[in-house]
C-alpha cells in the first residue's frame, strides 16, 4: 500500500490493435491493465462462487467548492436510480435479479460503486454500475425525494455523538476546508442541490484517468473485455480548472422527523454510518493517491488544530476528543502509527472483549478497567493521502448529572494525555509490542477473507499507489516496527518539539478547562504557544 511501483499483468492478444497497455504478471495473481482512454482495470482471480466488482473514483467532499458543497452526498444517494437507458423501476428489478448486493458510497477522497454477485451476473453488475456512473438521469422528482432523506440523515447524525463528533473533529482540525469539509451535505445546502450542480461535479471528477475498476473472483481478460465494452465511451481529458476548498455553513438544529419512506431504498441499511466509516482495514485509507491529484485542482488540507465546545446538557454522557495530525499514507511511519493505534486500542466498558480482541490494550488496562464512570475510551486513526488524524476519545458520566462518580471533562483530559505521554517517555515492553503487531497483522489478514473488502482494497490500492500491494508486504513492514520507532513517531506527532498543535473537541454539560496547561504539564505538544 505504500510505494508507487506499478503492478503488471498479461494483456489481451486480440485487443492489441486498440493499444491496450498491459503490465507483466505479479507474483500474487493480481493484474492491472490500462485501457486506451487511461481507465485502469485491476483483478484478483481468487476462485469462488461469488465475484465482486467495483468502480473507484478520485473525488469526494474534500474537493467540493462552496458552489458544489454536498454534491458527493447526493451523487451517492442518487446512485442506481433512473438512467438514460432504464427507469428507476427497471434498475431496481435488474439489481434484485442478480441475487447479490450492490451499493454506492462517498467519502472525503473517494466515490465508489461496488457489487458482489454470482459470477454469472458480473457483466450485469458492471453494466448497471456504468449506467449509473456515466448516464444518470437526475430527475427532479428523484432529487426532491433525496432531499427528505438528506435532511433525515443529517439530523440522525446530529443525534449520535459517536458519529457527529468525528466530523466536528475534522472540521476543527483542518479549519473547515479540504479534509475539514463535511461528508454529508450541510442542511442549508440541501435545497440548493440540483441536476446542474451534480452534472458539473461529475464532469470534473468522473474522468477515466481518475477511475479504477477492480474485480475479485473473475478472470482478468474477462474483466478487461467487460470494462472495454461499458466504459470505452469515456475519453481521457485534460485537468479541470482550479478547484478551491469549501467552507461549510453551520448546521441548523431542527426537530427529528419521521424516517422518509423513500430513504435510500436501493442502498444498504444504516446509511449514515456507511458514509462516515468506510474503511477496509487499519492501513487502507479512505483516499486516492496524491500522485494522481493535479495540485492545481486538489485543495491541500492544512492542519491547524484548535478547540470547540458543544453545549449539550441533556446527554447521558459527556464526550471528549483529542487529536493530532499524523503522517500521510505514503510515509513509512504509517506502519508504526497503525501499530500505536492498536497498542492503545480501547473500546466500550461493556464490549465483548477477549484474547485477541483488545482486552489487553492500554486503554482497557489503564483506563476502562479502573474508572467505572468512563463508558467508552478508544483510539482512532483516520488516514488520508497527505495527512491523517490520530488521537483518543472518551465518553463518561458527567459530574453535572448528579450521579455518583461523575466527572468533568477537565478531570478526564489528564488520563487521555497521560497515555500519549507514556508512548514518548517510557519504553514499550517487548511482549506488549509483539501483541499489538500480531493483532494488526491478523486484522489485515482476516480482512482479506471478505470478497467485498478484497475488491475494495484492490481498487483503493491502485488509487493510492498505482500498484497492488500484497498483504504480506504490509505485515512484513509491521513486523519491522520497534519500540524505538513507537517512541520516535510519538515524539514526531505530539512531542513538545513537534510543532503539532492538538485538536480538542468537547460535548456535554461543560467545557474542558485549562487544556493547554494540561498538555504542557505532561510534556505533550507545544499547545501553550498556540
């Protein structure tokens, strides 16, 4: 996942006249072919009764402008509706007849259309994906129906701290632009989205050189033929005009409506979580390759850090997040940082932990097992092409609730900061480091048992590195991480000389106080100068 060495494979002899560029075969069976219009096709012919195929596009909320803010959310939700060739009813009938699962999803740096189906239905799946991605109708009644769905999703998000606060954390960390743009359409933009905005956005992003089509459980030559049939009409183009990052408007607080009956009928359930947390593994980011992004059209995200308090006196718990900018996906320290996240681990106080499930991670052994008032404490790591967001959060019984054992955010903050300081100022015991590395490697390996995750990671790897990265390469890199690496990377991210300011987000009865002094007390970051 972390180099830009091109994977190769044999091509189609009968299509050499079309000048299809095919690369030599790799050792792990995955192959890549570049069609004349620059769209890339990657496959892993793993045998099985089912196959998966997906289209992955270099685009997402990070690249939205003030005029197109919210477009990727609507493009996602309008997928597999009517096209120039099918009505919405015909599309739904075709999807159901495949006997599989088909979906669309948007994130900060990627849009994806993906299907898992019987191998005999792969051509149908790819045809439906091509129609919805290349020839959507965007009928006014379909857009209007999705407005109600979008309103509901945004309000549902606002009612769930575990989902809204990571979004707030991004907006604060990146100054409300670039990676700080919202994944879901801001409420004041929902009524402004129309077919012209959606088509203009797709014209800017949906270019063959920015597309990857990946397949698992299908022969490479067969997949290339299908892609050539359904996507050859796309023409390679020159870079689009400059796109500047957007600054989303604040969201209005509105009462919760009933769930609209037309809410995302063609997509999977739990749609908000799908949008906000697509991640196949610890080391596969929600991101395209920065090498594929023309710097004149890709807004670079400048990490700023900062602090935000959201007053919510009616919640059962207070919530506190602290984060720092981590390294981008191409940085070799990404392996040490991923290991650090697993080492910290954590989870819920009532989660079904056990050997191999994080019960020996530091946030369990140092915090959750000692402080019954803390309901949830966990590490997080959101990885992107040129940055990442690493940190900890805790949900706890508030002192203001009057319940016995409640705490203020200012009392919880030192516990979180202390865990970061231990990474810098103490040596990780060998057995603890080995356990974290084994957990990370097993997570990577087990993720590949899922056909849908396998094809998603295959497509993302090509977007990120323009090559297929064997899981054994990643596990070999993880195995090389040392205790000294953990100390060094911790100091690089949040040491007093790192120059990296923290991001602090608090929601609940009261704000966290004197947070800069608390960071300084534990020798974490240089926040006193910010």
